[in-house]
């Protein structure tokens, strides 16, 4: 429940303040974070480390 309200509040902030450039920035940060988590717990880690 709290997670939905945070997302909704963030989207309302973006819409009200016209900060549309924040959406791709947040998505890139989430993708890189997910890739780092995946790289640390995967046997493919030695192949992903050169990307960073």
C-alpha cells in the first residue's frame, strides 16, 4: 500500500512540476541497480564485471 502511494505521489510530482526528464533517469538507475544485484549473485558475474 505504501509503495503505491509513493509511486503515485512521484508521478503527480513529475506531472505537476513538468520534470519528465526524471523518468528515464530513474529507469536507468533501476536497471543498473538490478544488473549489479544480478551480477553479484550469478555465475555470469565474471562476464558482467567488465561492463562496469
